[in-house]
C-alpha cells in the first residue's frame, strides 16, 4: 500500500492536523533533497494549520528521482526522527508536488511567476551557486552559467531560473519574491544576491538594479543532520508505518534555523515553529560552519582514511574525539564573537553528542563530497584568523591534510577512493604529479586558488603546519 492521500490515515505515524485540500502554495523550493524535507518543509508543516497558504511546490533541476518518488504519493513522505533512545515517525504534508525541471525549467519558471509565490528558497548545495569558492563571485566559465548567458530565457541553472522568473515578474508588474538561501555558505543571502544580480546584470543592467533594490535575500543559518536515506532505512520505516514510502527521510531530534527578518513579500509566522529571527545572522553562521561543519569535514576525511564508515564510528575513536574536541576548544571557539547569551562550550558539547548518535548512519564518504566547495568556509577561514593573530592551528591543519590525502584518490593502504567533487579530476592529477613527498604535495594543493585563495600558498607557516600534519598522518 503506497503512501498517499488515500492511505495516509492508515499509516502508523503522527500526521498533520490540517485539511490538505485547504492548502495553497506560497513557496517554491529548489532542491527537494533529504535536508530540505527534514528542515524547512517541517517548519512549514508546523504552521500550515493556522496559515494554509504557505505550502511548498518543490522542484529539482538535476534529476527526476524526487518527482518520481514523491508525486505518486501526493508529495507526502515520512519524517523519522531518531534519537539515541527513541524513534518517531511523522507524515509531512507541506510539500504539494515536485516539478521535474531536469529536462527544462519552463514549467518551473511559470510557477515562480505566479503572484501567490512570495518566497523562493534553495538547497542546491554549495556547488549549485556556481561561485568561485575563494572569492564568492559568479564563475562565468561554469558550463551552466555560460549556457544561461547564451539563452537567458531558457535557463537551466538555479541562478538562471531565479533571474528569469524575476525578469518576467518585473515585466508583468508582479513584485519580486524573497530569495531564501538555505545552504551552508557564509553570508549565504549576500552570496545569493551577488550571483543573482551579477547574472541579471550581464543581461540587463536595469533588471539587475530592480532586483537589487526590490527583492530581498535574507541570510540564514540552517542546521539539522540528515544523512542520505538508505535502503535499510526505507525498509525499516515502511515496516513500522505499514505504508510504502519511496522517499522517507531519517534525521536527528535537533533542528535549528536562524533567519534574517527581511522578506519583501511577507513570510510564514515561523517564530511559532521555533525559528529565530535576527538582524544579522553572521555570528550564528560562522559558529555553525566552523564548529559543526568544520568538525564534520575533519571527521569525514580523517575518519574515512582511518577506516570509519560513519560519523558515529569516527567520533567513537578516542583519538579523533580528542582531536575534534580540542580543535573546537582551543582553535575555533577563540575566533568566534557571539552575541551575549550564546554558550559556545555548551554548543560544542551538544555537537559531540549529536555526532555520536548511532541511530544515524551518516557516512564519512557522504560528508567528504565536494570538499573543494566546503573547505574555505569550514576550515580555511578559521585558519586565516589564527594566522592573522599569530596563533597555532595544528588541529585544523590535520583536517586540511586529511582532505589533501583524500583527494589524491588513494588511501594509505593503496585502495582507490571514490572522490566526488567538481574538481575531482584536477585534484587527482595534481596529486599524481606531486608524488609522495608531503611538502611537494601540500604546496601543489595549496596552489589551487579557487580553494586556497591567492594567499595561503604564500604563507610558510600554513604550508609547514599542513605538511607536518600530512607527514604524521602518513607515518602513523
Ligand atoms: C555536512 C552537512 O554533508 C555535509 O557536508 O557537514 O550536511 C551537515 O550535516 C549539516 O550542515 C548539518 O546541519
């Protein structure tokens, strides 16, 4: 029995309390992966009983699998919240449908032009913004961006789709929507605004000004650990609920969303669902990227190389636990400047516990993906702050060294690594050319400007620290 509106009442799970027929869409969301469905879609689900016109139309630009799994289920899916001791299943109803834009985005753009759509939100991963990670500016040579600049009215990149929808809204006198970035980038709203206005400006300066002056791009800090769903997860969820869900999502109890309150066309009453609204999200974003994601990436590379399949396994290794604990305490926390009332040591302790949640099978390999897009904001910006203050960063250097070893594509025992990264081929070739000498390898990788910027390759202290870390890794 497949999950859907006809069968939802039979599911052994918590369900929504509103009439689904009363819902209408107010949000278009690009990138309906597991993270969105365990995070924003739940914050929407929580307010729909009072405000039914904020439901979500999802879209995927890269693959048809989300549409194929979710549309036959009327957009319904199971959210399984799994703590160390208990598990709860809940059917989420906030997603009305998924538009498959993998073969063309015209239908999607048309939906985005409707005046009822007041927010367009995104979880398209770091690489979806087509930026040069080191500068945060639009990478005009990116194939999708180059294609969209050729045929801007038939866009295929997320940024191109947003620009085209805003262009048509301007043309037809409909005001702009809020563009709400929910990816793990520093000042993610500002980055999104920059790439959208830059892309628009390459086509029409007046459009770019109109967007810059009228649309809003609040920055957000999003947080919930949501591993890719496995076949075992799906089987276990369906066995418990008694209905067949092709796309359940398994997550942890913790969830956090800090958002700048700048919505040009209104927003749901998300404070009622636990969202924190602030004027400036930067300190929260930095805290989360540097402590959570920086530790995650460190655990991913060193854990993977050390033979640990999941984050819980890696943090269960006393050496890695000590490394990450001390990295946060001694090297990261001193770089953070938080509003009063935020206890960074309590945050650190909560993170160590969240990483240890054994009911989530969060693969180190999954987090290791796309490191070239993640390293700058997770580890390198902290290292820059340490360097500027003349302070040591030997633990942060271990994470960077782990990444360098990982992207050579061969682990310490000579086994190949399936490296997934937009720069994978380039990185592998650099590793092969540099050979086994740690100093040469570090210098070669540090020369990749889109990751390390122009500065770090010229910092002897940086090169020495990472070389030492890599030598230790190889020798021990
Ligand atoms: C992870 C994040 O895959 C990754 O790179 O570090 O997805 C992490 O789980 C989330 O940011 C947690 O909020």
